[in-house]
C-alpha cells in the first residue's frame, strides 16, 4: 500500500535557517506532530557546510570563505565539507521504526537514495549504485583523505557515467533518521578547493585532479541545460516512485515556526561553528 508523507519546498534561505529547519523537522517527527517528510531547498548566500565532527580551523580557510562571500555553517550530520551553490538540496526525515527503514545506516541510506536514483532516471540519466567490493575500496572508506565531501567514496555511491553525482549525510537522533544531501546542478571546483587547507600546493592540485576524476554535476553530463525547476519536478517524482509514497503539503504552525527561529540561534553561534 502506498503511504502518504509530507512534502515541503522551502526555496532559498540562509544557511542558519536551512540547518535549523532540518533539525526542527526531526523534532516534529520525533514528537509525532508530523508524518515522515521530504524537503527541498536552496541556499542564499551560497554556503560551505562542514560536517558535525570536522575541525573548522584545521581544515577550512575561513578568511577565504569570507573573502569569496560564501556563508559558513556546521551541519548536525557528519561527513566532509560541501559547497552549496548551484544545486538542489534535499532532506528526508523518517522514524527509525518505520517498517521500510533498515536498522543499519548504510542500508537505510540505500533505501532513501532510491528516490535520488529514480530522480536521475526521470531526467534521462543512467544512474546506478556503485558498491565498494574490493578490500582496498572498503579500507578507503575508513580513512577518507580529503576534507571535501564529493572526493570521498562511500557505500552505495550514486553514480552516473562512472562519476559520483550526489553527496549525502545521515544522522539518527531521538528515534528519527535525518538524511540530507546535495544534487549538483553545476560546480565551481576552483572555488571549492580554495576554501580548504592543504599542506602544500602539490597536494591541493592532486586532490583537485582526483575530485574531477570522481565527481560530476548534472549540467556537465547533459547537452541541454537542466533547470532547477526541472530538477525539483524530477526528484519529487523520483522520491515518490523510489519510496512508494504519495505527498501531502506541509504547513508549519506558528509554534513550529518559532521553534525553527530558536534553533537558528544555535547555527548562527560561534560556539556551535567552532565547536572542538
């Protein structure tokens, strides 16, 4: 039987609101106020988000981020740095107890990412999951060398033409799974790598070359320019098909909106951004 989940497209917001709303939606689902929800959003200004466990001052050139006019925010999910610019960002918030959700992070990631897979297919791309099979590939998962998200291999990588095309991160809190990630429309690789700290230029160049080998954006793959609204339509259909769900709109109550604004203060704070 097809289930009905909430869907909300919040459009363009600053990084603090974006991260606060994802956390608030997790809280609402945890308390049973709303059903599972899928959210789409974009970023203004374009923003570098860093993983919950990343060491900001050791890995990120903060002055360069500011100089280029990018926002900077810490996520509540793990993983590495992501530049959110020309992309569609999605989040999926669902109880851990949901019958369709496997108990392990990697298997739940695969189930949720079926929505992404179907979205890419809807846009006409031959997308598939690449599973690291060799011992060497599995060892690499344990020792990511780079601070850059799309540079690191992961389980059930979503691949088109042999290159990674979506980067996602997951957390489980309060009995709820939150998975969010970036679907790249296009990417400025020079800008991205300028914002990370490397021991020397040779290593930076090597990492950049490796990134180009491994990662790609939708408009690098397509002869025609794929617009944001085309991406939104394709991935909304993709999640509906991939997760076998229908959608109903989500409108936040005044109390829920207030909770989002309270959480924004955390994401704006230096205390959270620079957390050790």
